């Protein structure tokens, strides 16, 4: 199933832990600062955020860490200059002439401004957005008259250059993982569960189908659509026919195996479509489906586990503890609490008639480490909150399990999850703040290539309010193929 790859490929992902070479992120824009209390939950936020603090004191560290690991020439020796008060963050803004403009750490807003230079694309995208947002013809005409840079910023922020608000912002655009997933050399686009994410999904479809970066992959884009029965269902029945999928529920786990979560945001209908499409196109051989509770607590599978190394995983144990019967009990009556923790795991393999069942998530992850990665070492689990009550649940809520691997064993997490950081230390990982690491890079006392088995902690007081960690805030486009090392 695996396609051959070189680093020259523009997109290619076969694992969660191969060295990251290119990804898509979106720095917090002014739309985040427009989230008001009455709309916070409708816009998928738990609280309103302090935008300047989120940008300057938190997310900008994420950008600098990514640049140092992926494109160091853009940042090395420049931190004091770009972070000076008079610089006004122009370095981080995709609409600025001083934007860092990396081809390895890429902002979709910048890509959007580039495709809008094509007048035909511009007219079609504006028309589609105006239809979704129910704008007047006059507004549509006004948008078409904007420059490509101003229009891209307006489509993302919801406001014109003169600050007039035309339509709602897309505050979840920082969670680029949900927009799409690269599986080998294919792109799986999302179908968002919530209306607030419709515009960002539409913009990304245009980017993937029209930007030169993806011109060799347009016949490898996979989209899912509503089942035809959906159109004939009553309003009450439509819930059973929904086809929604978000990237936080998809992990390209190995070169011929992906995981899909069936969750609050991803429906069984969507899962079935994805499995059929991947098997028909011969993209992968195995798909493991993990059904987790459809609760806001968990949201996607990457909020309850992610991979750190071939044989190391970080996870929220409480969700996956198998239920036990009492001695001499002839039947087991489920309680509401038991139902909330119910997880089913089925693995589908092309050509195999019946799916393989796994009793627990640990069994599945051990199987992946042994079979997909050919590990001979013990499989280790780093637990949210270091298995301490009540910190496991508290820190899972603030994305302790949602880490991004920059390379095998080097991951980015949130500094507020202190108990989970202790668990990383217990397993021999160094734990360092993003600020401390960047200072070492700038001083030349440490190089990114020399960083091993490390948890890098981002400041996260404001970022954590949005319910998404570094894994959510990344769409990997290119990773080194770790399986060439395995042979």
C-alpha cells in the first residue's frame, strides 16, 4: 500500500511521529477577539479569550519552536528583533509585508491570498461564502473589489479593512488539524459537524484545489458527502443520516493503517464513506475505528491519546478502563456512568470479511507498536495527570493528551498540565519550557537536531480556553517516512 517518497515531495505523511518537514498552522487572528460570552459555546469556545496575551505570550512561542525545527533560517538570531514592541508582531501576520513567509510553516490565510489573485477563483469563492453567510448582492460586489490580501483577511476575520463586520469570524481556524488530513499522498477533507466551521472548510477546499502547492494532488483529494437518504429524512430523522468528519478524529498512524474516531464530531456514516474511499483507492490496508462517547469532554480521539514514540503513547486512562463484573454476578446492569465510559474498537482490513475487535485502547496501541512499528521494546503509556485523582480529568480537559510530535520522542504540550509533565519525567523525558529551549537555540548551546526525548511546554492560559492543543493546532503536510528506518 505504501507509496515511495522522498523529501522533495510536497505532501506525504505516513505516521504521527516521523520528523516533521512541512505543516499548516494559523496564528490567532482578530476574529478570536470577537468571541462574546453569549456566542462562546455556539462558536465552540468554553470562554472568551485575551487575544493579545494568546498571541504574544503563548502562540508566538509555538510559531518560533516550529520555525526553529522546520525552517531555522527564518528565525535564528532574529527573536529580539521580531518580538520587540515596535515590531508590532508584523513577523507573524500573514497579511504583512514583514511576514516570515516560510514554505515549511505555512498559514492558510497566506495561501488564500495567493489563490485570490486568480479572478475566476476570487469570484467563485466570494459567491460561495456569500451564499453560506446570506449576504446581499451589494456586499458580494464590495468583497470582489477588495485586494487579494484584504479579501483573505476579511474572509477569515469576518470584518472589512475599515472594521465593519460582515459576517461571523471563524475562531476555530487555529485548529488546522480539523480541516483535513494527509494520508500517504492523499488529502482527506473534513465535513464539519458545526455550522461555525463551514466557511473555513469551504476556504480550505478552494486552497487544496487551486493552490500550486497542491497541484500534483488534485486527483488525490477525498471528500465525503451527505447520503442521498438524508434529503428525504424528516428533521427528527436527519440526525441518523448526518455525514460529518473532523481531522482530530483521524490519525495517519502507519504507512498502511489509519485510526478514525467515531465521536461527538464524526458520525458512523462518515466513517463508512472514508473506509470505502480509502480501500477503493488502495491508500491503506487497515482502518481501526474507535467509538468514544459523544461528549464535549472528549470531542475527538486526539483529545484522549496521541503517539510520542514507536512504543510510547500519552493517554487518558479513565476513558479506557474495561468494566469489571463483581464475583458471582450473573448479569451486569449498566449505569449512566458506565455508559459514558463505553468504548468500542473495530479494525477493518481490506479483503477481510469480519472486523477484528479489541477489548481496550491499550490493546490496540500495543498492537500498533508491535505490528506496525515492529517494536521489541515494552510499550509504555504516559497517563494524563500522572494517574492522580482528580488531575487526570482536569488535565485531559486542558489537552494533556493532545501533543504534536516534531520528531520521534520530541513533542509539544501545554505548561499548565503539570502532573502529566511529571509523568513524562518519570519515563525519562526531559521537560523544558518553550522559552528556555528557544533561548538555548539562540545562544547556540543547543541545536534542534540534538534534542531527544523531550516534552516542550507552551504557555497555555489562554490557548487552553479554546479546547485544543498543539496536535489540534497543526496540519502536517510532510513528514519523513519513519518506516524506511524500520525496513
